[in-house]
């Protein structure tokens, strides 16, 4: 049958629809390709943005680096202005150090610096200069600028990282004939006058009583070890540790950050009997009879009796001259023999002196007791994991430090942040204390990169010699001016003898003179930032130190 007109009409429409369907499919494919192209374009734009961002960061970092380099170059001394004045001052101080009195001396050909019994590697030094009274010239470059003077940068280093000495054995022949007579004055048996007991501490600034430093040393000269006053007058409260009422009073003083002393401490009496030279030496040598591990210790030497703290890696001999002390390879036995010799012959302050130092790391008390060294074992109140009267804040305890001094050894003034309990086990030492508020008068080094930062390099025993012509000749103008300032510092003096413990509050400065062969150990129990309202604290010390002018 022939198709109807309707079919003829419908077929072309169907065909048309089929063709249109094909066209629709083609358009859909084209739309998919377009979407992919847009995605690729978007990714390229994001990558371009990321590249630009990285380039900007690199450019900015390079700019800042070169800016820092330019600023460093601009800080170099110029021929005028403050930097030039500082440069000229440093040069003048170097020249003064060479001559010893500020006057340049002509040197003959071949007269170079000479070694003087200290091991310096490849470093050579001029011999130390002494006047006819045995006073040593102190290099003024080691002292900070005077108040009102521009601060001085320090960027020195020690290529050797340490200083090794050769020691001196000339004394051994004489010491071999020693009779063991001991010191001329035994300060453990001297006469003392103590203040009336006050169980309630005054907190009005009247305790402890302080006086001018010059008065302290006029009453009893630093090096007059064989001729002290017949009766030494003490100003610190002196409590019986075994009396509960007095021990409770001592805690009140401690809580107010006021210094005091306690006596009648049983473990110190036991240690005093136990710590013979043979016993101590065996533990440092590792041949002890008990099962305690070997202890570590080191000997230091000074050309006279004065020692000052310094960090050897930062000490530049070129910039500062000879360091205050050097390390020796002596064993404890040899140090002890020299200390006995020093007592017997009343070793002069101008002779070489030796100092033995040891310590216990803070981690030791956390270990099994079998791993404790003899110091921890013999001072249980100092090494306890639980709070005691002496170690009253164990988590903040930084170990135990021990110092074995011989007659005359003098340690320059410094402060400890920790609340310090100092126990004298053998012999006696003199402590000269100044409160935090006295910091600006003590010649404390304020340059942060200086190897003696936060410590003083001044020998306070010289404050009474400023009007002495012979003594004045060996002192630089900078040292004399600082000593005049220090002479006015508020100070107290106390003798700490075997069996006693001295409490030194946080940030109190202490200057120490070993009066005879001695052994002392201390432990610190965390920082008390506020201190005492009448004597100052951390803020006063930080204000004294300032910024140090060491930023680069």
C-alpha cells in the first residue's frame, strides 16, 4: 500500500529528529572540550600566581639580607662621631695595657712578648706587671665603661676554646719538709661576737645592717689574713639548726629574702670528719673503697690570689689581655698539698694561687642512689628529692657546686639568680655581700657577649689603696674610678666557718675570700624575682645590666 500523506510527512520529521540528535551529541562533546580548556587555563593562572608569589618572597628576602649587610657596614668605626670615639678609647686602653701605666715604651728589635708559665697554644703574652708591693696591673679593657660613658661592643672569641696552664712545682721541695702546722690564724676557732637573736625578722630595711664597702675593708683588710681583729663582729642572725624555734625563725628570714646563718648542722659535722684529703682524693681519682662513682673536678690557677669568672671560649686575648685564670691538669692530691703549704708558709697574696672546683649535675639526685657520687651521699639535705630546709624547692634545684679554696683565694663579686644555701664543710671563708640595689656601684660587666657578663672584675680589696701613691701607680684610671664608686656600695662582711650554712637571697652579690684551706658546697632553690622591697630584686639587677649594647 502506498504510504499515506501523513506517513510521508512523518518520516522526514523523524529523519530530521535523528539528524538533530546527532548534532546535539556533537555539541555536547564540544562543550566538554571547552570545559577542559578552561580548567587548564585556570591551573596555568594559579601556577603563574604561585610563581609570582615565590619570586616576591625571594626578592624581599634578598632585599632584607643586603639591607642587613649595609647596616653592619655602617656600624664600622668612622673617622668621626661616637663610634670613632669608642674606637679611639679602645685603642688607648690597648696601648695602656701594653705599657702597664699608659705610656708607650719603645721596644728593641727582637723584644717580642714572652711566655710566662701559662699554656696558650700559639698565643703569646707580655709577662704580668707587678709593683714593688706585689700588686698586679689589671688590664682596663676588662672593666666596663664608667657611668655616663658610651657603651662598648665586644665580639671577641678564643680560637683555643680554653686556656691551659703549666703550673708551678717549685714549692714542692719546701712543702716536702712540711710539719703540718696549719694556718697562723685558724678562723674556725677565732673569737666572734654575734648579734642578739631576733626571731621575728624586721622588714623595714634595718636588717641586715649595711655600711660603705671602704669601711668594711678599713676595719679588716682583704689580704690581712694573719692579723684580723681580735674579735670579729658579726651582723647576720645566727640560728641553731637543731632548735625547732630557731629553725622556724630562719624560715621567716628566708621567706623575706634576708640573709642569715645557721649552725649545729649534724650532716656537716659528719662530713667534716669524713672529708680528709685521702678520702676526697680517692673519689676524684676513682680509687675509693666504697661503691660511689668517680667524681669530676678541676684545678684553676691565677698569677696571684684574685680569680674572676669568665667563659674561655669568648675570651679574646687580643682584645682583653690575659684571662683571670687558666686550667691545670693537677689532681686533687697535688692541689691539697699546695693548700696545706699555703697555710703553713702564709702564702703572700702576690704568689700563684690554686682553686679546686667540682660539682654534681642536677640529674644525679633523680638517679638510683647507687649512682650518687660522694658529695650527694654525704650531703643528703642538699641532694634530696623531697623538700628540706636547705633544698626547699627540689624541682628548681640545679645540682650541687663545691669549691675547695686555699689561703687567700679571692673570687670576684657576682650574683646567682637562685636562692643560695652555702655550706662550709672545712675551714672558713669571708663573704662580702651587697644587695641587688647596689649593682650600679659594683663594676658589673653589662655587655652581653663579654665572657664575664653579669660578673665584676674588680678587686675590692684595693678600695682602701686609692690614696696610696705606690698602689695608685699600678692602677689604670678606669680601675681607680670604678673603685671610688665601689667604695660607696652598701655592704656587709661575715665569716662562714666549718659547720655553718649561709643563706644568700636571690640576686645578692657575693665576694669571697678563702681565709685558709677550705671546702664549701652550695645548692640553689629557684629564683625569687621580687626579692625584698628594701634591698631590691631581679628588676633592679636587670635595670643595672641594661641592654648591653650588643645588638648587631
